[in-house]
C-alpha cells in the first residue's frame, strides 16, 4: 500500500514540473548545445544575427520558454511572462 501511495505522489509531482531542461542552459552555449540539451524547439524566429528558440512543455502547454541567441550563442533564456493587463482607472 505504501508503494502505491508513493507512486501516486511521485506521478503527481512529476506532472507539475515542465519536461524541459531549461535549467541546463547556460549563457554562451552554442545553438547546437541547446538543441542537444532541450531537443528540437517548438518554433524559431529571428533575423540577422539574432534568433529565438521557442519551447512549449508537453505537460504545461500554457507556458512558453525562450532561448535568445546572438551570433549563435545564448544571450538570455527563461519563461516568457505574460504582459500584465492594465486596469481601467
């Protein structure tokens, strides 16, 4: 019984964390290293020497993570936060 309860708790906890390895990304990493670590991005955008890799976790589809590359190296990364809506005064 304890093993079943432990299994249920672990399954619930695993469902709460994104299936992305964003914490493994470091500034200065090459694009190939990012893709090796995190997998193929959901989408990509950019122009010139600037590129964004976009990732959406399978278990948290409402979240969007970005990796910003400048000259092929990680310049910044993180969770894309929604813009706050302004309140009428």
